[in-house]
C-alpha cells in the first residue's frame, strides 16, 4: 500500500493564500507522420484524411518572414502553432520537436478488446485526456469565440463528418456532486415562468426545494442574502484585480460573496476539481477558471452592464469572431452546433491531433523530430538567434524564432537559469483510470456528464483521493435524443465507435491531494485500477461481482495540469521581462502553463502566437488591426496587461452573432440584427469607434 493518507485529508482553509491578499508588482527526424489510429485501420474507416482546401486566408509571404522557426512540444498547442505557422508562412522552415515517440501530448485514444458475459466480443475506446469540447455559447461574463478556432481547424482538416454532439435536453442534470455519501443532482433546464409554463415551473420549484434540503447546500439561503450585503467589498476586490493591484484565491472570493467558507468546501471546490484538479483556496481568481467573470467588472468600482440587453466585449475577442465568421464553412459549423452541450469525434479525440500531425507531415516546409528531447535553449548574441541542442544533436541548430509549448518548469530547466520565474509555476499529477463494465446503464438513474467530489470530504469518505468520474457511455449511448425525446430502444443510437454497449467511465485520481508526494508513493497502474473500482462500487452501489468484470486501463499523467496559484500573474510579469532581456524577443511561450487548461484555451494560445509572428513579419500593427492577437514577442503581453487597460466595449447582445440566441446574421462588412419591430441593427467594425445604427422600419 502507498502512504498517501495525509495527502488525502481535506485541506484546511488558509493553508497557503486563503484570506490573504497577494499584492502584484508591475514590473528523431521523420518526413511523414502516420498515427497509430490509421495504422490500425480505425480512423475514417480506412479512408485517408481529406484536407478541405478552403484553408485559413493566405497571402504573399511577408518580406521579413523568419527563415527558420522551432516549435517545442508536439502536444495540441504545439501542433496547432506549427499548423498556423506553416499555413501563413509557407516559405519558412518549421521544425517541431517532440521528446516522446508520438504526437498529441496527453490526448490519446486507445482501442481495447472486450467480451460480454454471453461471449460477444467487441472493442471499446478509452480516452486518455480530452474527450470533447464545450461551445462557448453559455459563458458567464463577456462572450468569447475561441470555439470558432476549433471549427476553423475542423473545417480546414476535413473532419466535419467525424463530429458528434450532445445537447442539454438529453439529461435532466448537468452533473452530480458526491456529498457526503451519495450523489446529489445538479439540475439542468430549470424553468421559472409561472405564466407561460406553469407545470414546468412547479416541477422546477420542487426540484429546487429538494436541492436545498441536501447537506451539501445547508445554509445556502442566508448566502443569497449575503450576496447583496457583500457587494461593496466584492467590487473593491474585483477592482483591485482588474487593475492588477492585488490577487485573491477563488475560495476567498466565493467565501466573501456567500459569507460561508463551508459552501466553498462542499460545492465550489468540486467544480475546481473537475476543471484543474487543484485546491480552490490556492488557485488565483485573476488567472484561474473564473477570470472571465472578473472581466465583467470595470472602472470605478461599478460592474459593467450585464443586463438582458448589454454585455462587455473584449475587442480582441470580437475581432477574432469578426474574421472567422466570414468563412462560410466555419459559420455553418458554428450554427450547426450552436445549441450543443458537447462536441467530440466519433473515433476518439486523437482523431483531431492525428489529423494535425498528418497535415504537417505532408508539408515540405515542416520537419517533425520525434524522440528528440531538447537539452538546451540559449540565445546567441552574435547571430541574434536562439540555439537548440538535443540528445542526438549536440551541434547547436540556430533558429530565428522559437515557440515553446512545454510545461513551464521543463522550459526553465533547459534554459540554463535564464527563466527562473517559470520555476514557480507548479502542476498537479493526475491518474486516469478508464473502466468498462459489460452491463449497460450501471449509473442509472444518474445520467449526465458525471460527478465530482469536493474538498469537504475527508479521508474517511474519500480514501482514494478521487476528483471525479465521467460517464462516457452516457455521451456515446444516450437515453434521449438531442431534442429530449426518448430513444428508440429497438434502435439505440451509437455516437461513438464502441462495437458493444456497456457502462464506460473515466475516474480521475490525485490532483492537489498528491502535491509534494514522492514518485515512489504514487499508486502504480494495478493499485490505481483497484482504487478506482472500489470507489465507483461504493458511489454507485454496485455489486462486487460486477466490479470484478470491469475492463480497465490506467494512465499516470505527471504534471499534466499547471496550477495558476494566487500571484500567478507576478510570475508572468517576471517571465516576460526575462524573455525580453535574455532572449530579445526570439523565444516565446504558449500553452496551459500560462493560460487555462482545456482544448479551446490551447487552440487560442497557439493561433494567437502564430499570428503574432506572421504579422510582425508583415509589419502589420497587431494591436489594432489583427483579430485576437496582442500577445507580443514573448506570448505574455495580453496576460500581463491589466483588464482595465484592455480595450472593451459595452455591446447590445442582440447584435452579437452566435451568442445569446441573438439570431444576428453575417454580412459582408457588418453584423445585422432584425428586432421584433422589424428594425435592422448593425455594428460597424471600427476600433474605438463602434457605431450602432437603428435602421429604417421594414
């Protein structure tokens, strides 16, 4: 047995940053790549990747384009960065370095042979990391359109036919919370319209009343009243954060809002477990998962107008949307999945990274070096270039620009002490355990995305250090159609590639519970599988004989999710200065060591960094004229610019396309919205001169 008992005890509040304000000081080589999926004849049923040549917009290569660019890391961010660079700079030589023998990073789909109790053989697919994306149509705070980058890549790579999706109407719950000894339903689609929908309103009120009786939500009613009383203090906190004068933990902020720290431990911490696997009392509000909400609060302590009619919009986000929506293929995909709650690839998410890898390997200006761990990255003042050496290439290779998508501490270790700030960005280790049971619907009646465990559970109730469990089979074998109607039991849908039905789960272990735990005390694969099985058996009340039939696979993801702790932006300030001073704009960073984890955040960071390089070479003023860039030579400019100094406008929601059910349509030079009175509203695209026009009545 491994010694992790003390690591699994729920953290006490205030262990690191809770209740304390942190001040912020301004200051081997292959010519082609064949993914394992296609080797096994699984991807696209034997047909090759088909590239749609309606690519991102191209133009003549910039006269000052770098001759040679290196991208460090062959995960999702690295592949995407290399893709955009190779598209927009076809005359530039791109070299992609990857330490392992495969591309895709943590994203990995494995096919496993299984057999049912009655002897039927088949295969199921286990996801080793990301499995889906969630469109950004329901974000709180200012709208974002990073999902359009996903659609852009899907369209360019010819993957549209491989997509599958779900809607919120398929389940009654958005998810579940395990507390203290049972699953608590987090209701979905609550309706409070007593005049137009009285029956739905009554059912919603009953559901809400039951929720209030749960131990997890004990004391929540007084917290609602505290939301009003704490408003002034909260606005002060957000004003300091927006100006980068201070930072607070997410736990401290929510505790101030609700007036009850126990609500943070019992509910909010579970959400953070599902997003980052981290400690809510340590993670930064400014840099963490709810940073978009912070952007809703602006000047002089007043919240921006987040009414039914208006919303603050970042200029960089709007410009990104403005450009991408003009591509008809992207526009069509975005509208097709406008009401999707999740989007994935039928054959697994590795389909996406494999397609990027195949595309890159087909380009004459791209070289992929697998099994080439980079040992040294240093700046050569004489040539004004960056020199890279690897385990097999001891002779340094010079590059005009290097983009690192490696984990921050890994980059710090290979830059010979030139980037010490990156050593201060930690990451958590997570053990993923995939489970498949031959019996379908073992999680009934709990259908949804899955369930999460909060920090309030001590070792006695969470000895396995579980973070959460994902119901993969509910996504691929739904009990309802996308419109909410029951599926035909004689012909149930299969939205995945598994050839036999069953109950498929993914269990997440570890995270911040394993902080500072020596590697020798981490559970091995066999132990992790047993821990996951016993936890699921207890949570779902399964018979031990059923657990014994489970087919399992474990994957240890060391330092897979970097943690944005309180004061994270201080490290970014220091890192930006060190990159500028020690590498003179020749080395940039991108990826989830600096921005949030998740597929869409990785894609946005990669595209922005590539476009910054392209448009600097072309002499285009990126701050004003290019969509969504503004990351600078280091990749950190936007992340180190206070929210108060970032261009933002208050925009009527009805004229924003693809958001708020606006119905806004795409025009050649502007966006239009026809309101209930037949008036046409448009927004012209002018920096700092946003013009709204009330059209003539029709």
